[in-house]
C-alpha cells in the first residue's frame, strides 16, 4: 500500500511524521512525505493560526484531487482542536488528535472516528530514519505556559520530558548519520522540570556528540549561566538563539501572559553575547495583539532595533477561539496588516545590519541543496549562504564575499570534510 505522511506544521510535527514514516516502512508499506498519488494520506495538521488550520482542512481536498478513492487520516493540533472540521469530510476515515501516533500505524486499515484523551507522560516516538543533512531530535512535548493567545497547551496537554537516556542514545546514533542535529520540543525551556532535570543538565550530557548541535525555540527565562556554560561545552554548538519575544512592550507582554519584561529579555541577550560573541539572536513577533496601542507597537519597533536581531518572524495576531485573548477587544484587520508590514521593514533593516558585519569573515558552512545555480547551506549562526563549485552535505570554511537580499555569497577556503 502506498502511504503519504504529510506535515503541515512545526518541527515537532516533522519529527512525528518521520517516526510514522519509519514505522510504516518497517511494516513494508511504500511511503512518501510529498503530496503524490497514494492509497492513504496521513496529514499531521497545525493549529497555530486560523490560516494554518484552514490550510490543514484544504489539504484533505488536495489529497482527494490526487486520488479520489484514497483514505485520509488526520492527526495533529488542528484535529485535536476541532475534530469535527475533518471527521465530516469525504474519505476521512480516522481523526486522531495529538496523542499516540502509533495507533495510526496499527489501525491504518480500520475505519472509525476517534480523538483520544491527551497524554500525561512523554510518549516515545519511533526514531526517524535519517537521510538528510540535518536531523531533529524531539526532547519534550506539551506546554504549561498558557500564553493568552495560544491554543497549544489545550491541544498538546501539559509539559512532559523525554527520558535523558533515550535522547542521548538517539543523538549518538544520529550523529553517525548526519552533520547537524536540531534539538526541539513544544516548550523545550521547561525540559526536565517533571523528571528532576533541566535543559542545562541535558545539554551537558551531550558534550561528546560529534556533530553540530542547534537548539529550537527557547523561552528567555531558561537562559542562565548554567545553560550557557553547558552549551559552551558542546563540541560543535551552533550559536543561534531563537528567543521567543512576541512583543517589545511590557504592557502587551503582560496581557499575553508572557513571564518577562523587555528589560529582562534584553539582559538575557547581553548575557548570551558575553558567552558567544559571534551568535545570532532570532525571534518571533506578534503584531496587532488585542489592546496593543500604537504607542506599544512603536515601543516594539524600538526594541527590535535596540536588540539587533538577525531574524524576526512577524505574524499578524490570529484570534484562536477558546483562548483568553479571544475575549479581549480585537483590532481591525487593516491595523494588524499595517503593523505587520511596518515590523517586517524594521526586521529587514535589522537583518541587513547584522549580516553586513560578516563580509570578509570566515565561517563554517554546511551545504544542503542546489538552488538557483548555487549550492546553498547554513552557517552555525544560521546565515544562509550561496556557494559555487561545492558539493552537498559537506562542511566548508568559507569567506563571505557579499550580502544581497538577505543571502550571503561566499567562496571556499577549505573543505573541512577532506582535511
Ligand atoms: S510557550 Fe506560549 S506560545 Fe509557546 S506553546 Fe506554550 S502557550 Fe503556546
């Protein structure tokens, strides 16, 4: 049977898709992660915004255009949030929510509609089979933070940590097969709190892993000297810190139920830079949150400039029914759109300022794919680089020659894999 496992969401979804793919392969099924003709489509959906949820629904129709007789199985956040938006659809035979993805593999040939209770302890996925340059390692699921705009804690349940031994074993195995690992989770910063450990402790146990290690999104409160020292102790740490900001205004942060002030955030960024001079700070920003005044928004723009981010992913606020923020007075869509555009312009300027410091410098590059006649890849800071006359999946030392439209163009100094 040909089965497509398609990801519509984040890196955690991606990890889960990879583990389902591996298990299906082991059972002898022909699998694909692209939307191609298949007998069964497994869609791991996303509910981070209304738009993501709409795309998840639309994806069912896309599958049926490829094969009108196919069975469709839906899992992930959008189906956990509202199973009925999928269960009524033609050919959808199984709706699963976020828990127990193994059941999808077991029940692939059965019919039925089901959404299970949320899990309360960490459920080990099957380790994905890695064939890519970079692999993801999921260390945690769920979230206890209840940011006022976010549905995830309702959909994924409370934070639960994967056992350290299981993570270490997977990192050791993956480091033999790929050149970079990204450690990820829904709220990685809370790693260990339920099992008497911490993110810093876990990282310190990865010190012998001999490949590049990158971290997924962090909450600013997890940044302290212990964590930074543990990261310094890694053999090949990628100093890109994705520190979720969401707003650069204290009154908005409070309404968002984020547990830090802009001053605290800024101090943590300074601390990171003391440990990692050549690091990149990246972030997410929500524009047009309910009750965000023009003055609050201008504070945010100033904060972006002052902090010197490399990348700012800007999102227009998206009302999620059932959250606290859904009950606040909402801003008109045109105000949200306008603020998004203005924030994106400031973000572009920040990126230019950051990147221009690297012209003439030597950086380590890991190449991935061909793109626009170049080999493209990322430095440890996650700077995207284009290179000529290079192989894929290879580590090079490169000199940055110029920056154009947010992309660095570089020349090879040496091939680290063959030295
Ligand atoms: S930290 Fe906040 S935004 Fe992130 S998943 Fe938890 S509740 Fe949602």
